[in-house]
C-alpha cells in the first residue's frame, strides 16, 4: 500500500480538531481547579515568568489581536488577577502586572496543566510526545506570517 503524502493527510484539520478538544478539556479543568480560563492562565504564566508586560507584547506572545487582549486583560483586572496601568513611556499604551491573587492563580493553574501534560505524555508515549513537542514548537515559533 502506498504511503499517504503529508499534504494528503489533512494535517491542518487534524491539528485544529486536536487543539480544540485539548483546549476545551484544559479550560474545563482550569475553571474547576484554578478558577481561571486557559487564556487567562496563558497571560498569568507570561507575567509570572517575564514580569510586567505591555498589552501589545502580551498579544504578540499569545498570537491575539489588540481587541482580544484588551478584553481579556479587562476581565482579568475585574477578577483581581492583574493590575493595568498607563505606560509613562507611551501614553497610548498600558502595562500589565500580576496581583497577589493572580500569582496564586498562576501557581494553581501550573499544577493543573502539569498534570494535564503528564497525561498527554503518558497517552502518546515518550518518543511520540517528543516528536509532537518538537513539531508544534517549530510551528508555534514560526513568525514568518
């Protein structure tokens, strides 16, 4: 039997379906166990690891447009997870940083996602998990859009 070429495998569709399913599962777990959404946890992790960020930088890192980032950060600010303040070096911009509640939520979310990642590693097996990790990292880091 002839091997199916990659272009015939509908890679994009399979990646899209898998990403949506995984995202829904992760979101449900994060809501239940850490009281944050998957999108909120991504912002929390970014701020926890890299410190205060501009709204535009958050959007760039998470591949979100300006309106999506603004709405997300406004909801997180209302929930007490982040503080937003004017950027004194750019009056049009805003800087975002974690609150103590945001830091605690980030730590809980990290535990939830570590467990989720361990389950994925186990399901895929180490060799396949490494291949998937490498492939998705290349795709996620490709900025030649």
